[in-house]
């Protein structure tokens, strides 16, 4: 049996294996200029094949500069940037004020280990002021989103004394050993063999309105609660009032899996369930937060209050930083030295992030995000009326996902078609990523200060490419 298992592991690894020649072939067939191809060849020769770039695009463009909602490769080709560094560049590429702040800060202080400095204390004060968590709160800094999630999980377990963390299938909370168990991606788990990541994890179904029977999107959450009410899960013994779970950790909207927006009741029910069984509720706002959904935090759309918030990505204005905001008793339960990270609360990132926070907490700015988001949604709805390949649109503010289908009646996922649309859009100068449970979703992430002219250009490209896709694949 051991040899059979090893054979299966070997077969799985073969599925992911790639050669330098295969990557070079991709580069030669890519629709890029010669400078981009030459640098891509060096990339293929110098870096590990395990990098994410080779997994998301056939060949990722090699970028040289950015300005606002525009990004330019080394051959000078311009792209409308609907990736925004995966929601990092929320105020656009090379924002002038952020650039000025970083330059000034670099001339006075750039690093002071994981110790206090002026900009860090300013950021802590701003985060607590805008947490939307009532009562006294505290903050703790990290470097990346995964770092922030690990910190939140450790704090929750230490505070409650319980091991299990419950999360949704399809949530993405990181891919370190401490977070991979919380990320429901079967194709990534094999890269951690033979030692599996954290297994003190439980899962429940994320509610997808489009792929549920009308009125039944929340059935998975109802079934989950029924399990907790009984005595046959390791997480709780509802009969005897035992809870072995420290927290429910959840993305308010599912970003990495395709930009899905759940029913408003989703977080409301999870808050109720957490309170019922004595668990904490941790909300991962790494990609949804800081104005992306038209509110400062996406959980605000449900009217709930979490116990802990994890934020990162847009927080540093393009530089790496993360933060965990929590009720005071959670983050004062442990003592000095409980967490340390050399670059946590980095000076430059805090300086840039303080400007970001000033912008995204302004009601006028959020009003503009909602206005431009409504404009974009209206343009996309017009495309949906014209192109039957668009089965569903998720949108809040500038958080937008499109689901492509072969047939609106059967909802059969348009997988090849989505890849075609993504690749052809890239050729036409529109940069975005695709995802989805079935690889049939378009994730559109423009900067929050995107102009209507850029949205119009993007819609024109999508209009043309959707038409091409329907014709090529015979969708009517």
C-alpha cells in the first residue's frame, strides 16, 4: 500500500511539473514585444518554477512603470489595470502623494525593527478609530496578509484556549504552513506533502446565490449549525455545551475564488452562531476592506460587528504591511514577546498607509467609489443584455466579479471561454485575472479612484472580446 500511495503522489506531482523548455515555448507564443520576451526568458532561467506568475497567466507581462489606472510593460505597451496588484494599489499606480510621502520618509527614518515609531503609532490610532468595533480595541502589526492571519489565529487560540478554527470552503487566508489549512484549494495542498499544514480546521459551505436553488443559498449554513447543535463533530458538543473551536474566520466576500458576494444574511448568521457557541468571529478584510466594497469594511454591509479584523494589501499604499484589530481583552491576554516580525509596522509602509487611511475613511471618497461603481455596474449590465455568455454579475462598490456560462439555463461553466476572454483582453490592453470555483469568473479590480473614461475603455474591450468568444465557441 505504501508503494501504491507513493505512486499516486508521484502521479500528482507530474500534473504540476513544468520544464524550462515548456516555459520558453509559452514565451515565444506570447503576444508581447521582444523586450518583454527577453526578460521573461531570464525570469524562466533564474527563478523557481513554483512562483505564482506561471500559474496565473501563460506568460505574465513584464512591467516597467504605472500611473493611476494604467500600467506599462517594458516594450511601452499600455494596459488598463484591473488587477491593481490584487487590490494593493487601491489609489492607483505611483500615486503622487504616496510617492512624495515615501520619498520624504526615506530621508528621515526607514527602519526600526518591530519597535514603535511616529508613523506606526499614528497608524494604530487611525485603525482603532475606524475599526467599527465598539468598546476598547488594540492593534498588532505584521508584514503580509498571511502573517496577519497567522497572528489572528494564534491570538484567538491563546485567548480562548481552544484549538479549532472554522472557515468556509473557497475562502483564501494565505498559503504559508500556518494558513494553508485555512485555504480551501485542493490543487495547492499537494505542494505541502508529506507534512500537511494546520489540520485543526473545520469547514462549512459558502453561500452562492447564483448556483443555489432560489431561496436556498443559506441551506449550507443551516446544516452547519445543525451539526454544531449535535454531539458528533470535533468542534462542538451542543448537547453538553462543549465548544472546542476558538473562532470562525471568514472572508466577508470570497475574493481569490472568484469575487463572490454572499447574501447579507451570511455574516449575520455566522455572528449569531459564534455567539451561540462561544466562538470569536474574525473577519478577513485583506482584499475586501479599505473601501473596495463601497464601505470601509465589507462586513458593514451586513450590519454586524466582528471580534477581530485582519487587514493588509491596500493598507500600505503599495508597500507590505498587515494589521490585526481586535477587542482589547483578546490582544492583552498574552505578554511581551508573543509575536515578533522584523519588518512588522515598517516605517515607510506606515507613512504611506496613513495617507491611504485618510483617503479611504473620507465619506466623500467612499461616496465617489459607490457612484463610479454604480456606473460600472450599469455598463456591465448592458453587456450582459447583449452577451449571453455573461450569466451573473456580483458587485458592491468596485468589488466586481462576472460569471461566464455556456448556457444561461443550465449554467454550465464557460471555462475555456473565460481563459480566452482573459487572454484576448490582455492582448487588447486590459489586465485582469480569472478565478471561480470552475475557473469561469472574471475578477475586475480597478483602482478605487478610476476614471469613467478607463471604465468605458475596459467595457469596449470586453464587449468586443465577448463577441469573439461567443462566435469562436458557438455560444448563442
